[in-house]
């Protein structure tokens, strides 16, 4: 029950996730979503009103990119977007190398980077100190990457998330503030059945 | 059960011979405490150090070499610590480079011997010969000094970086997918741990 450390104001992290995530994604019905831990799960559940085209992996830290990769390979005619956080992605950042090698053109990765472990009390993560996840993604071999850190970057980021010729990676830097308050279904089995049924017509 | 015949499909930058390049880059082995990764680097470092107790070879623990070296460097700030790992081993836990960058021990260097293949399991192509640049990933993780060594002209830079005192540093050495120098060594993990600890600390 330790108290949260103070969140440091960092001029690189100024955007508001509640406002910018919907702007970057645009028409959410165009995508199948796989989301990471609590932060991005809430972002996307709020955006889609807990729609049945979202699969939220609350709790399975590090698995969002790999799950999204599998989905993109299995559903080449659908556009798949992974929405993950900096902490979640760091847990299994090597998955980006496998994404780059397989390079499904229908996969986009949006990393909402607030530089903190929001779910556990806003301890600082590597990204607000030394690590540049866009550079790691480029090093992993992903050809289309960009960082969205100001309003002026949004159009480019939004375009990249919808590019159809290669996997893309967009790093969105936001203030370390809570995602939208939204109560979503936390029953993993129900969510899985709902997602599969909507996608495949059966479970 | 046949492995894909991938030995001849390597990109052109994998030309150096690890048997020459690894000792050329490390120089005097005694100057380092060395943590070696899987069979490839473990075997060659064992051969080069001829059983000296400044080597801790982690044969089998895929992905653990960098974090083990990080802990050793933090615990032994007066000693120079070298992690010798391979591309496959490093890819197994590449996120550990971010923690290395964050903790930033000045006495830690990482040498990744990248042959672009999973040598231990039959030379299947690894990610690093299919577009993954591990030096760029290390730089992205935040390691301030990184270099790629892929010709003898790069040796001097690589050698200097492995001995720089203001680390951590990361050197990617690209080599041909040929077997490392072979030497039989004990695979008894407990004996290896005791030998390393006793030599370093004077007791178990």
C-alpha cells in the first residue's frame, strides 16, 4: 500500500490520451482491436462502447502484440490494430522483431506511451528516462514508424495506422493521466466468445 | 528432422570469422568478468579462456545472459563485466537492454556475436538476418554507445567500446554462420557457479 510517487511534468509528454486516441483511430468500426493492459483497454472500450470488435487482454502483460500478430495473419482481409502501452510493450518488446519479419500489411500497432506504469501507481517506466520505443520498433525492422507527440503529428499518425502496405507502428506520447473511466466486461471467457462470434459467426 | 539449408542465404554483411573476431575484439580476457550465453558463445569463450574462472557460461538459460551480467556489474562496480551473447539468445529477452540502459552501469559491455542463425538447433535463419538490427534496438533501448563490427576495419572501434569506462556499451559483431571454436566444458551448473564465485569472492 505504498503511496504513488509524484508524476513529473515532462515536456515530451503533453497530449491528452482521452482526446488524441479517438482522433488517431478515426472510424473505429474499420478495425479489429486487440488491447493491452487496463489503460488501453479502457481507452478502446470507451471509444467503442465495449464493442464486440475489441478483444481486451486485461492482465496478460506483454501479450497484446503477439495476439494481434496472430489475428492479423489469420484474418488477412480485416484491418487489425493493437493498442498497447509502454509498460505492456516493454514486457515483450522482442515480439516487434517477429512482427517485422512476418510483416502483415493489415496490422498496425498504436503504443500509448505515458512514461509510467499507470496501473500500479504511476511509477516511471524506461520510456520517460532512456528508452525510445519507436527507435526499438524501427531497429526491429518495422518500416513504417512515427512518433506523435504534438497536435501537428496527428494527421501523419492517423494515416500510418491505416496504411495497407506494411505493418506500421505509431508511438503516441501522452501525459501520465488516467484513461477514460469506463466499466467494461472483465469476464475473459465472455469477451473471447463475444469477439469470436462476431468475427466468425460461431464460437 | 532436417534443418532448412539456410547457410548459403546469409546477407553479405555476415563475413567475419568468429574464431578470429571474438578474441580480436576482447583482447586480454583476464581484464573482464565474462558472462556467456548459449552454447555458441559459451563454447568459444570457454575455448579462449582455457578454463579460467573469470568466465560464467550460462549454457542452456536462453535469454538470461544480459540480465545476469547486469546484476554482476552492479554488484562488482570495480570490475569490468563483459556479456558475450548471440543474436538468438539476445532476441529471447531483448527488453533487458532497456533495463541495462536505465541502470547504466559504467563497467558493463555487451558483445553480441550475431551469425544471423540459430546455430545450436541446426542453423535456421534468425530474425537478425531478416531485417532486425540489434544495434539499433540497443540504441533505441537507450544504450548510449553502440557499434556494429562487420569487417576487420571495425575491430578498433569495437575493441575500444568493449573497454570504455563510461558504459554501458553494446557491440554487434556480425560473423559467418560457422561453428564456434569447440572445446569440451563442464555442463555442471553448480560446479560452474561455485568455481566462478570462489575465484571472485574467495569463498562460496
